[in-house]
C-alpha cells in the first residue's frame, strides 16, 4: 500500500508544482500544444491510473471468507 501512496503523492506534487517548473511554464510547444497543457494532461492520466490501481487492488471489506 505504501508504494501506491507514494505514486499518488508524486502525481499530486507534479500537478501542484506545474506553475513553478520553468521548463513547463514557458511559451513553448510540445507535440504542437502548449507545454503546460501537455504536462497537465499527462499527469491527469497518470492520476487516473494510480487511483484505478488503488481502487481495484484494495481488499474487499465485505468478504468474510465464506461464499454467500
């Protein structure tokens, strides 16, 4: 669980730090789009993947060990 939370923390820090990163917050284009747009979109996709990983790998709280 610790690795999942670290991954989540990395993604959140990257998104929050967007405005202070000089290589992102410039008037340059990445893949034909503004760099800040590409950076944010990539990390939002990463956030979605990390949250899905956390959700789908958590143990079932209702499981009692018996088939109902």
